[in-house]
C-alpha cells in the first residue's frame, strides 16, 4: 500500500469541499448586504403579495357572481354593453314595482308602482317621474285591443313589462330604452343589503306596527316596506305614497352605487337574481355605475298630476293635455330631444270630452261626466249606436269589460 495514498485522499476531500463552498456562495447573498432589518421588509412584502392575490381572487369571484346574477335576471347570457350606454348617451328606464306575492297574490298581478327615470351623463342630471297607477291610458300590446282605455297599471297584467313600456312611451311620446321589474318582496331585502336608508318623513304616522316621525329617519327593510305602502293616512293619498316610493328608490340607488357597499355585492346579486327582471346586461350595469353616477347629484323628481273622475262606476285619474305635455317636455329635454306636441289617444279623449262635456279642469270635484269614446270614432263606448263603427252588441260587450277589469 502506498504510504502517501491517505495524504492524497485528504487533499481531494478538502479541494471538493472548497469548490462546493465557492459554488454555493455564488447564489448566496452578500454578507455585507444582509442586515437584520431586511427580514421584516421581506415578510411584509410576502404578506402584501398574498393579500393582493387573495383580493384579486375575491374580486374575480364577486365579479362573476354578480355577472351571473344580473344576466340571469335579464333572462339571457348577453353581457355586451348597449351602444347607447357605451357611448354615454342619455337613457330612459321604466321601473315597475309588481305586486306578485304580496298579501297572498300569486297571479300575474299589476304594476302598482311605475316610475320613469332618465339619466343624462353630459348634464349630470336625472329625472324620476311617478305615474299614478290609476291614470287613464290607451293600453298597448294587447292583441285585439280588448282593454282599450284602462288604468295604466293594467298594462302589466295584459302584456308584462313590454306592454307597460309601450303604453308609457305612447302616453308621453318618449322613447323607453330599458326596464327594471322589481317584485315588491325584494324591497325589504334590498334595503337591508345596503345597510338601511335615510329618508325625510313628511309627517307622523304609523303603519303595519311601524312608527314614523316627521324629520330625518333611518329605515331598515321592514320599516321601508311599511313606509312606501301606507296610503290612506296620507293627506295627498296615492301622490304622497309615490313621493315616498321615490325617496326610498333614490336612497337605495345612492347607497348601491357607493363604495361602502362593496362587501354586500353578493347579497345584492342574490336579491337581484331572485326578484328583479331587466333587459340591462351586466356590462350595462357596470358602465352605468361608473359613467352615470354623476347624474344622481342633480335629481329632478316629480309625478303626473291627474284629476279625479268616476267612469263607469270606477275611480280613475285623468291627466289633462297640459299636464301630459309638461311632463313630456321635461323628459324629452333631459333625453336631449326636441319637444313635440302630444297627439295620441289620451289627448284625443280629452279633446272630445272638453268639446262634448265641457270639463272644468280647475274644479277640484271629481268628474262625473267623463266618457270614453270608441277608438277612431267620436261615439261614446256606452252608447247604443247601430250606425256607428261598432254594433250595439259590441259596445255593450266592451262596457262589460270595463266593469270587469275594475272589480
């Protein structure tokens, strides 16, 4: 055995160890750059990256949750942004509060709340116009024109949101781009989802075991439902209720578009999916929230003022040509449209009654002599005129329909 072999093996081991140490130092941090304080910085950096990652994942999850809910509410999977909204043009939205499920109702129901809203982003202005549910209108979208000249809320029963949009559009001579059909059962959940709303109560009253006091008051969901449903104790009747409905809707809209309610988007999405139907897509909603939110700063809120009338034994609200023209002008102006003189079935009926029955619009007493004339004719529906456009049998049948629809 070579006496020097042990010395050569020791030399090789030391050389390999030195080379490995040298290679490892290539990837190691310099000792001069390594300071105790940098450990905390690295730790915070890792935490920040994790937080951003989880935040992005949560945001993506919420995005698709809201996306699916809104598109399900619209009844389609179209998520494209509408051309008008994409171009930031003025738009109109008909809000319909339907009464399905309220007080045991399970049929199609009527739209007891009708509010036409317009948004003009270039002016940063919005209008919100209530249409009394008992307003006499030419109901559109009804095959065979069976329900000619009825209450506006019956349009929903005849043909749903589409019939309501056509009817209101014809009444005021304004285009209606979108609709929001909200089941009134959703109001309680919507108000709770945004943390309640603040309203200015006009007078003291109690309704459905809820008390309200004149002045500013915070309402939860249950109190909000009672607040907008009370009618008989209001000295302004249904007009006072419409004002309170607009208050709550405006307050919910303000809070829903606030950054303070981001954590509640899931709740809003679930409520939307369950109780709301609309032809607005998800991208439309996002674009409205981003580009139209300035409109909420300047809100012109109002209503169509009708005159009480008794027609065929039923209480109806008849709006004068002057009133309809005033409302039409206001809405068309905010939509960037020129004003036009109204010429529709409602104005024709008013003209015929002014001429034949000498209506006194400044008299606060209800009309008892307002008549509904046949379509395209100056013959009252209730008359028995065999030489007219319709037989007496047909006229009698339509009169019976009138009585049936208002029962």
